[in-house]
C-alpha cells in the first residue's frame, strides 16, 4: 500500500499537471479577457490564478520556515505570459519540497504567520492536504470562468492512473516533472 508521503508526492505532480493544463488554456485568452470581470469568488481569472500562486508560495515558505513573502491579496502578475512561468516554477518547487520529505516530516509542526496575532501551528502533512484542496477548489472556479470565454476549458480531473499514462506522458516530459 502506498504511503501518505508517496500520495503527497503524486499530488504535487498532479497539481503541476493540472495547473499547466489550465494555464495553457488561459494563455489563449487576450490580456483583456484574462483580466475581465467575471462571476466567481475572485472577480477575474487574473485574480483567481494570482491567488493560487500567492497561497502556494506562502505555504511553501511556511513549510520551509523562511517566512511568508506575501500577505495581502494582490495581483503579482497582470498577464498570463508573466504568471504562467511563475506558477510553473512554484509547482516545481513544491514537487522538490515533497520529494525531499521523509515520512516523519509529515508530522513536523511549523508556524504559519498570518499577521493577525494568532499563533497558528500545523503539521506539514495537514498543510499539504489543505494546499491541494485549495488548489482544486480555485482551479474549479477558474475552469468555470474559462467556460464563459471562447476558449474551451481543459480536462482537469485525470489522475496518475496507469490507464492515463499515454495521455500524460508528453505533458510530463514537456513540464519536466517526471514520475
């Protein structure tokens, strides 16, 4: 039976793959369509995808113990051409982080600095579980917003099943996130 650590490593790769598929589709939008006001939790694809990136970077910093780089919701990258490489690099960092962990690291407690005066402490395993759910949640919102454009939303719910291997092989080689 696979370990929880192996599951988190697989999820990091699946996360990068799903992000890449969504970002590739969003790259077909004009800058105006990317930043256009839409109905969802965040008011645009631009804001939603920037939020995903900010949260990824913050939780990675928490787990590494380096301090959060961002605290306020903001637009770090105004275009897909700027945002996509930043998200791909963050996805590679998450994969490398998960690959560096041992089983006991999942129980290591780390501080989360939300600057609200509360002393948040969580295990790395719980943070990773939350991070993946957070990604899926907001990618779903972005997927729905993309459906309101001329660009067809990509399939995002495949996983690393043996039967999916032929479909993902070229993507994984292109993304350099081997299994």
